[in-house]
């Protein structure tokens, strides 16, 4: 029988309402089992280091009119917290049963809340329980769990309970087509739907030092491809910075939905680390007006060395005056529509459409609105971020990956665009962009600066 090896685990979590939604309907939960019992955090940005002998991570994405979605997701994670607090330590051979029971308990509780007059509501829920080096994952809906491993990239550990996933499984569409499919928000299982008890799926796997576990709501993975997320995890200096970069990138790609990220990075063999959680204090509101960027609420930038930040910002200061881009990013947002369920309850079939807000691909969302002349200072825009520190971190990641290229940060209307610059013509820039799979997420345009207007 495998004896779990205990490792130090770095944990980070953050949520953002996105660029379109008025309310936060996601919820997350982090639990660390210490000598005196479970310590819990289910709100506010989190960064901590813990003994990985018994950890629990969860993300829920609520659905329903008015505030019903918020109630559903909060109820889901709260039921997990209550059940684990009562249960205590989870043994490896009982993890699957405990998580299954937690999901069903959350389902029946949401169902009861709905019957009390809260209105029809539901929630996705993904739970990951780390016991030493063994990870048990259980889920209902389309909130996801991934594992990032150097050399292997980002691998989904869950499979969505969704209409487009069924179509992928049947071979009628590809994964790439599913990413853009108009029905990608239709889920086939949810917690809390009367008469439709969910059938949770589970998986387990062994982890090793260097692995990072990512749990997220679909506000992340419908805005960013797995390849884009993998690159940010690869270049980030720890899970705290990775959470920032992932949320910033999802917002830059449109931020069509609430975005929630929970990360757990497995480090060296366990030594002496704290086993309680500390939320990063924040006074920032949890909602923002639609279409106005708002940085994630993490107030402590722990992971990036100060010297590196200052160096990157110095480079940015030297280049920020070289030009300004006057193209606006087009909005790819449709109006909200009410969630609806379809199907025959007698047959036990249903489909629930989550709040559907149209989302173009990240590349299409950021396409420039002006056709550039054939020659000049062409650039590849890779990121649009809302904080200088995140932009500096992204800049350093690109400099590390492409040391022979010129990397710039350009400030435009409170946003920080991270650019690969120095191309003499569009074809040169396009050829370089097409030479690397990651670069294909960017787009090429003419960077306007002093003297460019006369040349045009």
C-alpha cells in the first residue's frame, strides 16, 4: 500500500467579478488540517504555505436569478466546510467516499434552499483533497481542476459535465471548436436542481514536487486556452503571482464571467511550516461597473524579487514614451439571458444554460480595429494588464522566453500592454508569431509613435 509522502504546499486563491457581471456568483474554499483541527478560508485573496498532509480546495460557480447564484455557490462550499469540520482527518482510503458525500450534501441543501422561495438556483462544484502526495478530485458541472507539471504542461484532471464536452466525446466537434462553441455554457449536471440528483465524477492521481494544482471557474478557461494558462503558470514566480496573472489575462481577454482561481504548488519534502490560513487583507469592493478593468484584490506581491520588478519597471519607463496605440479593443459582449433548463424531468434529462455572455476567442477579442500600413514599427501584443507589477512580471517572462527580442510595456488609458517589438514590417512580425504556438495568442499591428503619422 502506498504511504503518502508529505510535502510543503504553497497556496494562493483570488476571485474577480470580471468585466461584465455586476455580482460575484463564484465561491471558493481552502481548508488546512492542523493539530487543532481544520482552518478555513472562503473569501478574500489568500496566500499561505502549509503542511500538505491534508488539504482541501474547492471552487463553486452559482446560477440563478437575482442573488440566487451567490446563495447557491456559497451554500455549496459551506456544506463542504461543515462536513469536513465534523469528519476531521481524511484517510487516503476514504477520500473518494467523503468527497462524494460532500457533493450530495451540497446538492440537497441547495435544493432545500430553492424550495424555501429563493428561486431556482444551482451551482457547479469541484473539490480536490490532497493527502500527502495523493490527490483525490470530485466534481459536478464545468468548474475544473488541472495539474501543471514541468515538461508535461497543463493537463485537465476533470471532464466537464457540459453539452460541448458530450459533442467532443462523440467526435462531432474538436476541443478547439468547443472553446468557441455558442453552447459552451450549457451544462448537463448541476447541484441543487429539483428532481435531478447529480452523479459526481471522481479521479485520483499521485503528485510530485514541482506540480501545481489549479482549480477554476469557467470564467478562466472560457477566456484562456490551456496553452495560455500553462505559459502563465510556467513564467510566474510562484502561485501568488500566477493567480494575479491568470485573472489579469482573463480580464484582458474580455472578462465575460466571474473568475476564480485556486492554486496549490507542491514543493519540497515537508519540514516546519505553518498549518493555518491567512487571508490577505483587502478593503476593495467585490464588484465593479461593467467594462471597467479592476485589478485582482491581492495587496501583497510576495513572489517576484524586488530587484527584478525594479529592473523591469525601469525598462518600461525608458520605452513608454516611444509611442501610443490609439486603437480601441472591441467589445465582444452580448446581453445577459436568463438561465433556463430544458429536458424531460421524468426521463431524468436536463440541460442548464448558465448566464450566457458571448465570448470570442482571446485572440479575436483583442483584434486591432485599424488596418496598419505595410511598413513601420510593427509589434506583437501579447498581454493587456491592469497593474504595472503584473505587466512587469509578464514582461520578464517574455524576456526569459525570447531573450533576443525587444520586449516593451506600453501604458494606454490605465492599461499596460506587453509587446514584442522591433519588427520592420508586418510579414516579419507575422512570421515570428507563427513560429511558436504560444505566440499565436498575440496579434500584430503597427505601433504608432512620433513621426508615424507623417509616414502614413
